[in-house]
C-alpha cells in the first residue's frame, strides 16, 4: 500500500482532487477509516470532548494525546496521521513547542502535528518545521481559545477578523506549513483563502470551495445524538444501531437466550 505524503496532498490540490480527512482516537476505528480510504487521520484534541467527556478541549494532556496517537498509528497502513498539539504544550515558548512535538513524533510514530493560531505562534511553527516535522495550521474557530471567543458561533464575519485570518494563512504558508484547517468561517472567506494559497486548505464548517473536508468521526457516524451543527452531515445513525444492539444483548442475557448451546464449550 502506498502511503499518503504531504507531497501527494499538495498534488491533490493541484489536480483538484478533494482531500478527505476524519478524526481518529483509537486503534479499532483507525483500522476502519484507513481501510475505507480516508487520506488524512487527525488525532484531534477533540478527544477531550468525544473520548473523555470534557466540555472543552483544554483539559487533555500531552501524554493522553500520545496515547491516542500511538493507538491510531498501529491501525494505519495508508493515511497521513496528524496529531494536535494540546492546549498548554506549545503556547509558552518555541522550545516547549518543539519539545512537545518531538515527544509526539518519537512516542507515537505520527507523521505531523497540527497547531492552532497564526502570528502568535510564528516562532513555534518555524522551530517545529526546522526540526523536519510537517505542520498543519488551524485558523478560524480555534477551540483552545473558546474562553476568548465566549461562543462556538461562526468566526471572521467581521472585516478585521477576516483580514487577520487571511494574513495568518499567508504567514503559515510562508513559514512552510503543508496545509491549513479552517474551522467555522463563511464560505466566501474560505474560498478566498483556498484560491490565494498554494497549500491545501481543509475545511470544517467552511463550505465547499476548499481543497478538502474534515469532520469529527463520532459526529459523522451519528454516535453522539445531541451535537448537530449546520455543517455536520450524518452518514450513519450509530447511536440508534448501537443502542438497539446493546438492548438486545441485555434482553437475551436476562431471558437466558444468550448464550445458547452452540455458543458454549
Ligand atoms: O480536534 C479536532 O477534532 C479538530 C478538527 C475539528 C479540525 O481540530
Ligand atoms: Na483540534
């Protein structure tokens, strides 16, 4: 199997082939997503919400991210695997950012990292890149800054924030990032950025005029019932399927239907 590389992702943009990306946090799910042909797997710090049940992405630790990333890597043969630098692991200074990145790369075997922000993290991005680690940017609604925003609504609707986002995207490209995620911004702004930049722009809630799409896998599989923002398309209703399966199991245990003779030694 031919592995996906940053070079191939760049070629996909140039050919107009859209890049598919999903989050993954564990071995079993990664095996399925990789075999199904997802180009990029993101070990997102959304694990904090989806796997650990926290309200925000802030509590997840570097050690926990490395545990998720190493589990994902063991299930992957083809996909390019990117790991989020968690809150608190890079904001302090660029040497801390590099140290966190090196731990992720060494201890999980991942292929690159993603980091939230623009001009504010310029030195960290430069330093990580100079160590030879591919960096994916993340602009727009950056969930690690949720208490600054105060709301999960669409970002960069105002001119000033939109202009900063464009400037930050250009800066990240200039520094050498291989791609940028744009989260929850107007379609027209995302389109402008994707047209202006040479590197792939991956959207989530950023409309169709970008070079690829990313979703949280539990959301698109319909595992969590409550989360249903406008940008989310549900490809399955696993919440119902899993609930039915488990209810049937409970019923069969209670009624002594399970296990039957063939299911026993
Ligand atoms: O952590 C995450 O799931 C993400 C994606 C939503 C881009 O950063
Ligand atoms: Na994230």
